[in-house]
């Protein structure tokens, strides 16, 4: 499998995973842990919505950015664990 194909698959996985995670999270807010307020302030400053009255837009970006971060972190950890297990099994 060439590099372009791997990058394309990874991109599709991260985008689909982010949208799915965001959809599930926004539908079941009580089932997910509450994140620190600092994270929300960081997302507000990152998006430029610190003094905005548009709470829905800020919530949208908050859920999307945090979902993206969670999916990428999960992917990196799972990929690392898979490579480690594969290395151990080859011995």
C-alpha cells in the first residue's frame, strides 16, 4: 500500500470518526465526562468567539475540536499499541 493511499485512508477515518463522535456526544451529553472550563476558554479564543453572543456556534466548534482531538489521540494510541503487539508477536 503506497503512502498516498495510507494518508487518504487515515484522513477519511479521522473525519468520519470525528463526525460520528461529535454526533454521539452532542446527543448524549450526560454520558460523557465534563471537561475543564479552561478547554472551553481555549476553544473560544482559538475560534475568535470570546465576546460573541452566538453560543450555538461556539458549542459547535467546541464539540468538533474536542471530538477531533479525541479521535486523533485514540488513533495514535491504538496504532502504537498495534505496532507494539505486532513487534512482540514476531519474536
